[in-house]
C-alpha cells in the first residue's frame, strides 16, 4: 500500500481524497496555488507545496510543478481528483515516467475515450448501442449532407475532442448544415486543438443516465448501478440521483453489462463512468461517452451502495483485487445531491466571489455535505465556484426529498450569494417530485417559476435589499436571539433591554426576521 499520496487538486474533491487517505492511514500531500495558501485542503494535510500563481494553467495544470512537488514530498502516488488534469493522458504518462503511480486508468484508455469518435468505435466493438451517426471524422459538407439526410433531421454536430456538451450544435434542417459545420469545426479547432467533427441523430428529450464502473488490474470489472443526471444547466449537472426514478432492475442490469463490456474493451482500470442517453418513449439507451475519472456526483452512488469509491480507487491503484464482487453490490434506498455554487440564481447565475462570513452546513440523519470551504474563507474568481455538494440518503426517494428539503432549509451561508434558494424551489417542484426528468427540465422549471412569480412576492426578482435594511434585519435577528436565549436560560436576567426594544420598534423591526435570509 502507498505511504503518501499527492493530491493534484483543490477544493471539496481534494478534501474528499484527504479523508480517504486518513481512513487508510496514508499521509496526504496537498498542493496549492498562491490564491489557495490558506485553503481548507491545505490546512487538512500534513504537508503542502505551492505550485504557482493563481491561474490554473500556472498551478493546478502545471505538470512539471506537480511532479516536482510529488518527488520532493516522496509521495508514491498522485490522485488527480476530477477536472484539471484528471483525464489528461500526457499527465498520466508523465506520472508513470517519474516512477509514481497515477491513481486512475492507463494513458491509453484515456486516449481512446478522449476522442468521442474512437470511443464510439470502442462501443461498437463491445456491441453496445451508440446514438446513430458517424464514427469517423466528417470529410466535408457533401458527406455531412448525405449522412444527415440518411439519419433524418434534426441532427447534432459534435467536436470529437469535445464532450460534456462542449463544442456541439443542433441542426434542424439541411439549410443550416453548412454554417453549423463551419462554426463547430472552427470552435473545435480553437477550443480543443482538433477540428475533427462528427454527426449524431438527435435523441428527443433524452435522460442522461450514467453507470459507475470499477475495474482492478486483475481483470475484475463490476458496475455500481446508475446515476440520473438529467437536470443540467448549460451542460453543467445541477442535481444528481441514485437510483434513477425510471430505474428497474432489468434496465440497470442491461446498462450495467453494456458499461462493463465497454470497460473491458479498453482494459480499463479504476473508477470510470459510462454515460448513456435514454429515451423514455422507446426505453432504449445509447452510449454517449465515457469519463475516465472519479466524478463530482460519486457520493450518491456511495450512499446507496455503501462503497467508498475513493478508497477503492486507491486500493486498486496499489494493485489490490477489488474488495467486492458484482453479487456483493446491493442498492439500498435513494440518494440525491445538489451542487451548491457561489452564484446568484436571481441574477443569471452570475459568480458571487467574496468572503464567506458565516457558514452553517446542515446535519442530522442521512445528510452528507462535501465542502471545500469554512467560514472566513474567500471564494476566489480563479476556479470553479462550487463550494460544496449536499447529498442526502433516504430509504425511499420520497424520504430523500423530505430530507434534502430540510437540509437545504438548514443550510446557511453568509457573505456570498449561493444557489441554495434555487434548490429550495426545485425540491418543491411537482415535476421534480414526480421524477419527470429530462434534458428540458431546467428550462421548463424556469418557465413555471416565471408564471408563479418569485417565492417571496414582496421582494421582486433581482431587487436589491438596501444595506440599511440588511443591518436592520441583523439587529432584529440579534434581538430575537437574545430574547430566545433569555427565555431559555434559568439564570436571572434583568428585563432591562428596553433601550434595544425601543430602538428596534422605532426602526420598524418589531417582527420575526425572515427565516430564509441568506445574508447574516
Ligand atoms: C445529445 C442530445 C440529444 N441527442 N446528443 C451531450 C453532452 C451533454 N452534457 C448534453 N448532451 C446532449 N447530447 C444527441 N445525439 C442532448 C444532449 C443534451 C442533454 C443531455 C442530457 C442532459 C441534459 C442535456 C441538455 C442539453 C442537451
């Protein structure tokens, strides 16, 4: 087993990997940019190395600086987390060349899955259904026209080096094909350094359902069931669940076996996720892409299967056999996760950097909060503004929804805007409760919201609360706290607070403070 693991990441996922290291008795080594010198993941490690200026390209994406830190610390292995270099084959190869273990699949498996066209060819070889379309790069407009006509419009143009919704465009009719092809081709070249583009037929209102797989170096490959990730905003997942509300054990088995065949086709090792589009109408699923990393939403699978995916990643990377077999995997109850962002949902999800002045995460039965921050921390503009993942477990989906409602109401963050109020509305939405989830969920939800209007009608959407009113609310909250505290206390308290009361009454604050105020 490893003695020391360097974590080439930051934020909540670095904290998650540190926790797995502690559970295994392995010393975690942190790295940090100049902006993160005081970050939680640094404070939680025994040892930490500065790897450069705040900009990601100069720090968390700096392969040479990371390898230098790993060597200096005498680490045996590197865990990449997700994002940054997690799916970078060059990094995986550089780690191996430095004589260290990369906690993840081989560079070769990453390369095959990195190109969406070669991933589609791998799926065909594994006899897994893919979305109808091409598996070789398009050679030009004439070929694109022929194939699109065969597939039938609408079609989707996608960049082979893209993925996760980056570099794709829907084409409704042949008249739009020429300009769409030019746009996607030049965007692909600019964004990914590859102009390769392919075609897919559009799946109408699909669900995004993905299968967690796990493989060891001795040829054991298992699946841990599905996650439903259809609720997305601008191709970013917002809420994830396990199991999918449309799950039945037959579908799970068929998708799970398909995912295992794909993993075997590329000699996969470690944790991986096979994404499918699923049509409620036909109940067919189609391979979309494979993510060769631990995913943000892994906690919902952990809550339902009871398996620690990060610990298993480390075990497998150290050469151990998987600690469980397929028949040991049991799915119990339901889990739901919300990604909490430092963004203002009342202002088009604009980033809300700044100091977290107050933080009270929820707790209690079935609650898990994977956070990368504490009170007093600064949310900077340099990185993804996700500050935590709130995940809950319940014995049924209905119980999980009750718990996540309660947990979201308990969750209090001061100093910055967060997406918590947005989630409080979603988890009360009828369509969400009914499990009617597909790619159009968020836009339909936003339409419903506009019809109903804001939750608190006295405060129009986007309206600013003056700083005076905020201060008044703070004083009122303090007064209410003092009163409650005095009433609960056995100690004698002179009832001589009249100056405060008078001042509060004069200020028109003789009311209960709003219980959902985000600012404290
Ligand atoms: C699609 C699609 C419909 N047909 N491909 C791919 C990456 C993902 N983030 C969005 N992707 C889609 N690919 C074909 N052939 C629809 C989407 C899609 C989507 C998929 C799942 C969940 C939300 C989505 C929102 C917009 C588009």
